[in-house]
């Protein structure tokens, strides 16, 4: 059905209920009642309302049909009002939900930014911890290298001492052979001059041997003095510095003797310096063992703060090797001490 001006007026009146009376006055008047009635009947039938109205009839059936149609219109109007109220309530609920969701989104964004900052802080902390861990590994490696250098130096000195002891043994054997040979030839000597020559040879051999022993004692004293200085420097290093015990302060000054003078204790006789030398070496060996325990504790702390890598395993193996070398060094030091004491007793 093509739209007409009446349709336009009807739409305007339905869009604005407050102007319904004015629209009705504009829609129907005494001149177009028949046309308006026809239009209303067609529209009602089109929208599914009861059959056409007969507004000019006095028949009760027509009046009842008109009442039913009006009642249906009122019900439709009531349903429209209820639907609008329900839609408005739903709209308000949706707006409230949207507000809550927006607030939740803001909270989540704030939490996300906080987490991002936490992650950045953790990343920086992890980087610092990694750098500190690498620095500790470098320090441990430097200490291991120092241990190895010290052990190699002590091994070389020990080998030199053993070689000198072997030479002294050969010299002693040669002197004994010489004495036996001269003793066998003594029966053929014919004068005091031969005896004087024999005694002179014995005295010369004794003096040469005595000079060798004095030189060897000086070398042993220098060796012990150098070893003590090396151990003190290692214990007082910046990355391994520790407080010295009370019983170690007596030998902190190498020029202080047990009698209170300024003579080196290694230059004193054996019966005067033996106890002090033994005590000093025992104290330093205890300090080295304590330093090894500290290195083990530092290594355990480093393993807790980061994952074990191949580099760490390699360094751990090297540290184990260094500890075994240090144990050997301790045994070598005691061996050197025994050799030194034996040499003093021979003298």
C-alpha cells in the first residue's frame, strides 16, 4: 500500500504521544470520516487486529467488535510500555556492567604496569646478580691460579732440596771411600809428613763439607723465610684477607726473635727457634685450611643464586684439584720442616 499524507501524519503522532490529540484532529474531521475509517480498518487488519470496524453502526455486535479492537490496542500499548521499561532497565544494567568492566580494565592495566615494573626490576636485579656471580667466579679462578703458582714454586724448591740432599749423600760416600782408601795406604807411609798430609786432607774435606752444610742451611732458611712471606701475602690478599690470630702476631715481623731482639728467627740455633718455627707453620697451615673452607662456602652460596653451567662445573673441578694440590703442599711443607730440622741436627 503506497504511503499517503495520512500515513505520514499517523507516524508523526505515534512518534510523539504528547501530540496525539492534535494529530487526531489533523487526521480526521467531519469531512473525511469515511476515508479515515476505511484507512483504519485496512491498517488494523494489516497489523493483525480484529476484523474491520463499523463506527457508524448501532448494532451491538459491531460495537463489541470495536471494543475488542480498542482493548487489543490498549493491551498492545501496555506491552509496549512494559517492553520499554524492561529495555530501559536492561540498558541501565548494561551501562552499569560496562562501568564495572571499565573500572576492572583500569585496575588490570594498573596491575599490568606494576607487573611490568616488577619484571624490569627483577631483570636488573638478575643482571646485577649475574655480574656479581661472574666476578666471584673470576676471583675464585685467580685464587686457584695463585694456589697453583705457589704449589709449583714449592715443588721446585722441594726438588732442589732433594737433589742437594742426594749430592750431599754422594759427597759423604766419597769422603768415606777416601778415608778408607787413605787408611789402607797408611801402612806404607814413611814419615810425619805423610800423616800431616793425611790430616790436612781430612780437615780440608771437613771444612768443605762444613761450608756446604752452612750454605745449605742458609738456603733452607731463605726457603722457609720466602715460603712464610708467600703464605702471609696470600692470606692478606684483598680477596682473601682475614684477621690474624693472637698466636700468629709473634711472627708477623720476620725480624723479631724469641728473645725480643731484631735477629731473624731462622738465623737462630735449632734449640731456640724450633718451637717458634713449628708453631708459625702450624698457624699458617690452619689459616690456609680456614681459607679453603671460606672458598667452599663462597662456592656453595654462588651455586644457590644461579643455575649450574658448564663453566661452573669446570671451575668446581679446578677448585677440587686446587684443594688436592694444597693438601699436597701442606705435606710438602711438613716434609721441608722435617728436612730443615734434620739438617740442623746434623750440623
